[in-house]
């Protein structure tokens, strides 16, 4: 059965924001500790900006509109966490101006998730 958000996810991949493009350039092709990320992936009732399914890690790049939808983002994060995902959120501005710092945070999360996976 097709996921109801599949077409929307495809459109979001075609119409990515500059911040999403910048993050994708750093995450694609297993560039970060060998972790495989996909972009704009349907996950339950939501679409994750970036997902590493093997590590249950979701990365979200939030634009200014997210300041107006804090309740929605909180419900979304709570749902994802209840499903076992770790969610990291970054403002687009930070992705565009502090990409190295953002990548350090994501890299640490990937590293620790990989260690936890090895220990289990």
C-alpha cells in the first residue's frame, strides 16, 4: 500500500529549501560516519526532513514558519520519540550560518547511536 504522503514527500525533495540542500550535501552518500540518510521520508503521519532509519535518527531543518507551529512540532516530536526515534531540530538560519557546528551535533548523535546499536 502506498503511503498517503508519498507524493508530497517527492514534491518536497524537488523543492528543498537552501538549508535542506546544505544539510543534504553533508549527509548524503554516507558522508557522516557511514550513516545512510534519506530525505523527505514519510514516517507514520509525518514527513521527516532527514531520516537515518538504521539509527532511528530524524533531523529537522526548521524555517521561520515553525515559530508559529510550536504545538504541532511538539506533538510531532513526541510521536516520533514514542516510536523510538531521536529527533534533532535546527533552525534554517543556523544550518546556513553555522553548518560546522550543526554537523558536529549531528555527528555526535550518529556516533552515540552507532555505539548504542553495537552494544545492544
